[in-house]
C-alpha cells in the first residue's frame, strides 16, 4: 500500500444560521472533525464537500490559511517514515440551511449539526477549532432556535441515482 501524501484539505461546512457540521471518526475514539480530504487544494476541497452529499461548486471559499502540524499518532503509520508533519489547507462552505449528510461508515460513526461554539469545543484538533471560530460568524441562541440534529449513517438521504453519482468520487477521509 502506498504512503499517504502529507497534505490535507479542511472544509468547515456551516449554515447561515451558525450550525456547523461535525463528523465523529471511528478511530481514534471520540475524535470529532470538520470535513477533510487527503488531497491538495483547491480541487480536494470541492470533492471533500461533495462526498458528504453537499454540493460545493458554489459557495466554497479559500480562507487563505495553511497550517503545518505534527501527524496524529493514530495515523502515523499511513505516512512514509521520514514524514513527520502534515500541511493543511483551510476552506469553508456556507449552506443556506441544515441538510442531510452522507458519511462513510468505515470512517465515521455519526454526524451532528451544532452551534458554532459547541462545534469548536468538540473539535479534535486545534487547527479545526481555530478554523471554526475564525470562519463561522457568531449567532445568539435566539437566532439559532432548536434546529440541531444528530443523524447516523443508517438514515437514507439519497435516491439510487444520486448515490451512483457520488460513488464516482474516491473516498479518502469522508463521503461528503
């Protein structure tokens, strides 16, 4: 198996109401993240959002932020022995409202739409937390209301033709 390239794209997906998409990974346990692609920017960012079932051709924004950080021990073996750091390109995608998300059950257990501050608190990495706080505007609880939900991979959100379309995209970190 070839080693992974030490580049990734972080896509903070949120709504105009301040809800932020969080994905809970299978490994490491209880690691929550934004959408991510092990791909170079900018093409990986659009693919990362599309694989969740959220079309990202319009509204995807390059934040201009590039992070370098040590590779998490849980994923260390996937990289060449001499590779110690990952380069991460940060993008955002603003949606008009909460939408159903398709996840890869081999990679993720569930997803949640959470208020900005809760989403940032749940982030498994500092770069993800910082991106949420920087890119998602603050909203008051009155503006948010009770619009949040938790869904699991077993809940259908696409018909067969849509699923066949999205299966054309290779899944690396998450089916968005």
